[in-house]
């Protein structure tokens, strides 16, 4: 662990490793291939506790709820949603209406307009495709691939379940909300369009802690296709690097220090430059390869590189016209 004050806790979950990152803040970091999707976390404000994101997986959300009760002695009172992507909000359904969900106006708007389409698509998954996945599950020898198929099937089935309905948000805000606990003050703030339109950061100045949601993918390709890559770079420069904190819980990847934003910025700038270079040479940016990046970024392994190059091809064509 890069940061010596971060303590890995002895909490048993198939989905995440749990870290105490300051006196009152905890980061739940998704285990590889666990089906949890995004990372999550929670904070003990004294008289109440909050959860940050509930992940893609109901099992992970239930473990998170258990961890909150175990380490803070209280049921979570508030869930803060960092953005509308399903791998950060689907677990909301695990919590009943006694836990309030709060996010930015723009994220709530995205939840209400974008997510129903995604849910409809999954509900309408071709049964033949599902049958193929079930078949592949029986024959697949590679344990990692097998787990991946299993996770996908579980996700599709949970969305197709008759009683499934996504919990959105109960409270939304324009710019900023401050939570005043007995022992801690927590700031919820929305920023300019970057990973998505309406991203929320959770900042605890007294403990120098930042929960960045998917504004930080720590040492793994950040998904650019839901937001504004140029806006993201400028947000990192103008705001995220200038704030005062020692530890960041990213939306994906391991517990991080501020420097990881520099690395992420480098990736976004490089992939944009590469995409432009390919376009200028009359080639599709979909041909961008890992080896095209500077050395530090070449060892990353994520299917998101391919999604990004596909997205950038369209993105740059639009700008040309
Ligand atoms: Zn996301």
C-alpha cells in the first residue's frame, strides 16, 4: 500500500476489500471479477452515517450495509450517488426508504432519462443470447472468463426479475450540500461535465479525504464516452489537483493519492492526441494500440480502451462536421 496510514480491515466479503482511510472514512474496493462493478465507501459522521455508491451487485450492497453497521454502529441514513452509471447505483434497491438517496440535479436527470433505456435493453436481451451464455458457462475452462459470464448472467437476471425497479434519488441539489454530523462535516459537490454530466464528489476537509466516484479510474482506462474528455482534463487541473486531501477513493482501481489524477490526465491527453493523429493520417482511431501510449500507461489491461477508441472516432468526426 502506497499510503502507510491506510489500514486494510479484516472484513469478510466476496466482493470487496475494506480499508480504513482516515478516522471516520472507509473505502470498499471491488475485488477482481467479483461482479461488484464500481467501488464504494462509507463515512461515520457521529450521529449518523452515509454510504457513497451502492455498486452493481445486490450482494455487495448488502455486505456494504453490514460493514457500515459493524464499523459505525448505525444503519446508514443517507446514500450519496456519485453519478448515474448502473455499476454505482443498482444496489440502491437493497435499502428501504428509511435510507435517503441524494445526488445532483443533473445526475438525477440522467437517472430518469438514461437508465430506463438501459434497463429496457437488458430486459429485452435476446433469450438466445442468454442461452448461449448459459451454454458457455458449462463448457468454459478458464476460471476468470467463467466468472465473468456468471456475473453477466446474474446481472441480466436480476434486472429481468419481475420485482426489479431501480431506486433513483429522494433529494437532489444544484451545486453543493453540506452534511453536518456531530463529529464531522462532509461536503457533497457537483462539478462541470467530465466523466458524466452531474458527477458528484464527496470531500471531508477535516480528514483530507476525497471520494471521487468515476472522476478517478486509478491506473485503469477511464471511460470517456458518457461525458466530456476535454472538460475532464480541465476539471483535474482547475479543481481536483488544487484541493487539499491526502487520500482518494476512486470509482475504479485501488485507494489512491492525488498523483493518480496526474496519471489519469496523462492518459486522457494522450488518447486524445493519438486519436487526432490517427484521424489526420486518414486512419480510424479504433486502431490505437496499448503500445502507442507512453510506457507508464502500457501495462493497463481493460476492455475500456476499445470502448474509448470507438467513442473517440465518433466524437472527433462530430467535431469535424
Ligand atoms: Zn461511471
